[in-house]
C-alpha cells in the first residue's frame, strides 16, 4: 500500500513539494508460458526478479487461484496479484474512445489502486487481477493500421489500468512513449494517479506523449482513492513532467483530468484548495489541457462496488440523480441539470481565470 502521510519537503520556498509516494508491490507475480515466449515478457521477468518478488511460472496460460470464499476476499487476492500474459486477439482490434482519444489500446488490464468509485467495476470480466501484456510491442505496431488520414491520430492507453502504477514492474510506458516518439502522425495519451515519473523524464518523446494526472479535491482523494499517491504528490509530478529539460523536467505536454467531480459539502472550498496547489506549481508556460468528468454510476457498477467496498461513504443515491440512457438500453445515474450547471460554471471560471492559455477539452 502507498502512504497517505502528508510529509512535506521543500526544494525552494516558492515550491514546496511532497515526499514521493511508495511503489506498489504485488504479493504474487504470475507468468504464463505464452508470456515467456515474448522477449518483452522475459524482460519483465528480469525486472520483477531483481525486486525479489515471489514469482510463479505457470504450466498453462490460464490464470487460477484468484477466487476467495467471499467477494471481498476474491477482491483482496486479485488486487495483490500481477499476472504477465499474452494479450488476446481482441486486444489488437482498437475501439474508438471519444472524447478522450481517437482509439484506445491497452498495455494491461486491472489497476493496483483502490478507488471506491472505480470505473473498471463491471467493465472487466472475472476477479480484478492486474494482467500485463507481454506482447505489447506487437500491439504498438498495430497502431500503424489505425492512423487516420490527414490528421494526427491519438491513442489512449489508460482505459483499463493505471500504467504508471505498474511501470516499475513492467517498463510498458517507456516502451510506448519511445515508440510514439518516433511516429510523425500519432500521439499517445494516458492518465495516472501515481507520481513515479523520474525514470521517464529523459525519454525522447518529441512532444508526442501527453501525460494527464487525475486530480480531485484533496478531501475526496483521501476518502475514496486508496492506494494512490496524494494530490500534492501528483501535482509535484505534473510540474516535473512539464518543466523544460534545461530545468530538469521532461518537457512533456501535460493535462489534468478532474474526475470524478463531486458536489460534496463545501465543494467550492475543497476544489479551490486543489486549484491553489496546481496554480502554485504550474507557474510557467506549458502545454496544458483539462478534461472535466462528473461522477456517475450504473446499476451494475454500484452492485460490484458495494461488494468490494461494503462500508464505502461514496454517494450512490439514485433518488437524487437523473437517469441517462444510451442507444443500447443501458442507463447510468448522473447529477441533475441544475447541479451540473453549477459545477460547470465554477470549474470553467476557475480554469479560465487561473490558466487562461489552457484548453478545456470536454465536460461530461
């Protein structure tokens, strides 16, 4: 687990930064035979072996031993398991993912964090173990077949995982960033709630990778985002990523994903605290975007989340929400139009005032 202690160090008086967060280490690391047929899979084996983690070489390509006596026990076992596997054929068929990007691909499925609103609930099949794809280089090559004519094509890599949360174990992000850095007409995007960016600052990305840090009001993060780094740690990482190379930074384009936005009691003050920290750290010109996502849930995700977190304080009251239906007959619960208008007005005003050169990509 990562520490949630607010231990502050100071690089200079104008830019206090938090002590870096701890790295996630699984209790079990499983390798399928298929994964070890891949050179990248063998490289991951070397990485985790150097960390002295308990490694199991499976005899078949089937992952077993993840089920417990209860849903909660299954969750605990799975979330402490890292499995290195070959991506299935479906992983090579990229789906459009608007408004986030043109297409998505996955370096892994499953996440080491314990966010009580987790959007993976109900999205992935089976226990939520972290499955890393050993044939990632082949997946990256597949992006060539999805490039759109006449424009830069964007690819999202964090729909089903937090890639930075497992990077020290896999090296997948370094592979992807380096690959996209050599492409002239496609860019990489991903989101993280972790802060271990230092090993990736030196990569030759050529401005083709946009890091986005998922931020929220600090009080919401402390309550609902278990196993992640603090908001202050993430903002410090964002500063490192955006700073010019001459100042020790990564010179990356950056973004903030404000999600999930929640109108808790005193929400204006809570989010003002976050904006104050962000403005203090990003006090220089940078290529900055914002994506604004309000909290929503489906009946299926609510059921799964209550199984994982039976004592959660997450508000999921259907009676106070509006129902939004899709063309396939599914439904999700969102905030009322009146509340959405209040939230949108506040966030657009704060961003416009504090970061006038930044782009707001979408509100949802």
